[in-house]
C-alpha cells in the first residue's frame, strides 16, 4: 500500500497500520473462510429469501457463536424480513460507503431495527436477546461495500458502545467508517479487497484481539 501521510482523525489508520492489521488478521484468524463462503452464497442466492436466510445463517451462527450458543434465531422470521425489505436491500447492495449521506439514515434505521428483531434468539432461556453485532455482520454480507461490520470491542474503541440506542450507535459508526474510507481509498491498490473488509480486519486485529 502507498503511504497515506497524515491521517484525517486519530482513529484513522495510516496505510502502513492498515496493512499491519490485515497481515496480523491473515496470520491468526482461520475463520475467514466462513466469510468467503457466506459471501459467495449470498451472491449466488440473491433474490431468493429462503436460501438467502440460510446463507446468512452459515456465517452468523458460527461467527457470532458467543451470542447464539444460547439458541438460534428464527430462520423463517429472517426470511420474512428479507422479503419485506428486498427493495431497500437491493438499493444499498449497489451503494458504496463513500456515498453514504444523512438522507440514507431513515432507511438504515428501519432496516437495522427490522434485522435486530429478526435475528434475536427465538427460544430458550435467552429468548428475545438481540445482537447488534449480528445485525452489522448481516448488513455487511447483504451490502458489503456500504455497511461496515463491528463487534463489542470495536464499537467501544470508536465510542459507539451499543448497550443503549444500538441503531444510532451503528449510524455513528457508519459515519466514522466513511471518514476513514475517504482517507484511505486513494492509497489502496486497485484489485484489493473490499475496503470495509480491510478496515474490519484492521479493527479486529487492533481492538478485538490486540495483535498489533
């Protein structure tokens, strides 16, 4: 990667820091094959809500096992959510985080809240428990160039802890992600991975695992 020079804010990594984080992620993290598999399945089954719900489940039940060890979400409820929101999902799938504006926020609020309900644990002692992390991951798989991923430690690092008002915290995280993407886009070589995926790898390596 080219040197990025000055960073736009203290949270924005330089190109060198981003590369170090992504390198650490590749060295330590073996579950990225699940991301590639789920991304392929979402692409393959796009427009087929039942199969799309199954494709998301491949990743979420594994990737967010800390939450779903208490019970699964209701796949039929997720399918209905995907059917109801097919048009807005199609719209965001064609978008890029660089194009994110305040005009998008009402639709994102509605979509985040809908998925928060659809992805809650369906039964057992934790029935009704929601996961903003699962929602962020699902949104990213559905629109990978537009929606960033997060987890608890990443959200807290960016002052977006979601113990209250998770939808608003996710929007704040999107604004920060856009700012970082705008700074880093010019220094990312053509043909590199999705920029939001690279940022997630950096965030995971730095804030979730402290590998760098």
